[in-house]
């Protein structure tokens, strides 16, 4: 099983969805996942960005799948980034409260 497949599956993406996000063809994703051909470096950067990981995660050089955000984690990060300072404070307070009550 290839790292691209593992990371793509964890994100819940189809090959077609990943291909669209990375600006490559679905066939390329399939060939890379099946180790039919090596992924070119420039395309690896695009795929890593589309998966929200770095090249180390994609190649398996660094410990990974845990570093890939789930859909809900990505949504939370995006909401946090789009909130102003007061909204970010509130989000952090809520997150701390939720974490403290789940123990």
C-alpha cells in the first residue's frame, strides 16, 4: 500500500478528487499509488499540498498519517483562521473547556 493511498484514504478523498486538487490526472494518481511509475518531485509537492502534508509525510521519510488533518480538523483550523482576535479567543476558550470535560 502506497503512502499516497494511505494519506488519500485517511482524508476520505477519491483518486479523482485528489487529482483535481493536485492538478494532475486520476490516471497519474492511480499509477503512483500502484508504484507503476515514480512521482516527479514537482507533482509530489502538489499532491502533498492537496493532502495537507509535507513531502516527508508523503514519502514516508517522517512519521506521518497522524499529521494529516481530518475533515473536521481542517474545518476547525479554517474557522479559527477566519475568526478575528476575539473569535479566536472564544474558540480557544471553548476548546479548552471541551478538552477539560472529556477527561
